[in-house]
């Protein structure tokens, strides 16, 4: 081991100039005027001006009397410590799930818009999803709208009858259904029925790597899975809203006539006087926006599912909750934008 250290001495002096004299002395030169000296007869290495924190371990060779430095240990620069700590922190840190899932909603919405504008739509799958969202959801939507209409009729008729405003009941019901109740109730039913199905299906495909199989086969999952669902929801919701409005008004008129003695003709005449074409148009616009929110949120939560069956269940529940919150927020924003100032729709019904 001693012979090996003589044959392979290691000198490391931080890339500074090294000169060896014939008498066994070795001189190191830096970029400044200070020069460390290393004498073969000594046991220490001295720096007149300390440039870097360096520790040298000098071992004396007993064979030839000269010293050599087989190893040098250099302290790490303290200026790089914060950056290394920051790199370690960011390498271990991952954003919260709600943050990157929220960003995935925006990214997915942008991809869907671009695909639709480019015409890259799988029309066969779109028709299948349209049948699923529309005709297969009519029954539960109409049943819900009928009972909601009758419940509101009970409250309105009781209070308006005491005030002698029987001819205003139909107008109030028509405005409430067209502007708020029909689009919101229909969207809630669709979010619970269709949105949960979208999230569960895409989540199952994601955890079972079926979406990766589509990519391997050359198909874009956004074109095949997401875009048809968004188009189907956006087209089916306005028609479902219109049907729910009609059924809700019919059930209200029947209840008012059979229980409270207010003629159906009075209810319908009052509703005709109060309604404007913009009320119906605004309801359809709202429902279309709600359909986009439901489909995009559900698909985004589905394609970002992780964790097997448990992750699929959590994504399905979270997708429905986030969709409902998005519906209520969008409803407030659209109502504030559509209906500003004092209204005069009921002045013809009094």
C-alpha cells in the first residue's frame, strides 16, 4: 500500500498553477499574488490568504523523506446550500390534487374547443352519447320537474291568494321556471346521472390503461372519449330544459286548478303575459353552459383518476360535487349578466 501511494500521488489544488522545483519544493500559484508553499521538509501547508475552505491531510513518506498529499478533502461551498435544499424540496413536492385537476379542466376544455374547430369529432360516438344524455334521461328529468313545480305552486298560491293576486300566480311561476328552476333542476339531475357515469367510465379506463391502448392504436382519447360527451351534453341539455319547463308549468296549473280553485286559463294567461322570448333563450343558454361544465369536469376527473377502484369511487363523487358547485356559480354569474336593473315582467299580470 505504501508503494502504491508513491507511484500514484494525488495533487488537487483547485485548478491553480503548480510548479515543482528541483530541490523537492512545490509552489502553487493562484489568480492573485498570494502563493501557498509546500516544503518537502515540513508537515503543513499554509495559505497566506484563505481563498476556499480546504483541509489537507499530509502523510510523510518514510522511504525518501519527502511528503506527499494522497488525499484532499474540500468543504462544499455554503453558497450552494440553499439551492440544493430548494432542489430537494421541489423534487419531493407535488401540487395538491384539486390544483392540478382544476388546471386539467382548463387544458381539456381548450383541447375540446380546438378539436371541434378543426372538425376532429367522432360522430358515431357522439350520436351514442347524445342518445344516452337526451332520451334516456327524459323520464327522471320530467318527473323531477313535475314535483318541483307542484311544490312551488303550493307556496306561491297560499301567499298570493291572501293578497288577492290570484292572476299573478301563473306569471310568477313562469318566470321562476324559465329563468332559474328549469335549467338548474335539469342540470342537477343530469350531473347526478350522466356526470357520475362519465367520471366512472373514464376513471376505469384510465386505471386499467385503456386510454394508453388508444394512444398506441393511433387514436386520440380526447377525440374519441371527451369531445363526443361534451357535444352531447351541450346539445341535449337545452331541449331537456325546455321539456322540463313545459311539464313543470302543466303540473302547477293542474294543482292550482284541482286544489286551490284557480282556473287553468288564468294560470296560462298570466304566464303568457309575463314571459318574454329572452326568458326562454336565457334558460337554454344557461343549460348549454351547465352541460359543458358537467361533461368537462366529469371527463377531467375521470382521466386524472389514480389508485384503482378506490380512486374511481373518489373521482366519481368529487366530479359530481364539483359539477354542482360549478353549476351554482355559473348560474349566479349568468343571472347577474342577463337580468340587470328593475324588472317589469309582472306589471301586466296584476
